[in-house]
C-alpha cells in the first residue's frame, strides 16, 4: 500500500496513466479499502498537481472510481469524495470541470445514500 501511495503522489505528467495501470496490478483490489485509499485516495488527496490537471482528467478518473466503488462499498466511495470539497477555491476552468464531475456523480441513478449525502453537501 505504501508503494501504491508513493506512485500515486508522484507529481509527474504520467502519474494518472500510472495510477490507471496500477488499478489492474495483481496486488490491487477495488474491494480492499486500504488499496483504494493508498492508490486512488493518495492520487486525489496527495497529488494536487495531477488531480487538478488542466484537462480535468484527474477529476473524471476519481469520479468514475467513486461511482464504481459506490456499487459495493458506499462508505469508501463517500470518503473519496472528500478530495472535491475545496473545488470552489479552484480557478474558474478547473472549478467548472470539477463541478461537472460532481454533477455527474450526483445525477447517477441508484446512487447510495452515503454518496448522495456527501456529494449534495459539497454541491450546496
């Protein structure tokens, strides 16, 4: 898990690609909360440069993983939303892309109560 976190926190242009690839690593499982916190959580929470990429792909990746997690572990999915809490402090274009990712999560049919509550609070 420390190795996953180290890879996810690297402020390199290729880090998002690396993190995506590591989600297929034999030692990684989306069903293991510690793996999720170490890889996806570290990317979103410890790598502001790559999570807040100018192209918005960091937001899109994390949002997609939150929706994936919500199907079988809504508590972990809700916790991952914490990375978006400060989206209003971003410059306008990044704020727009983060908002779009949050709205995508919020408008997903069948969203768990956990994720719905957190995303609603962030959007209010």
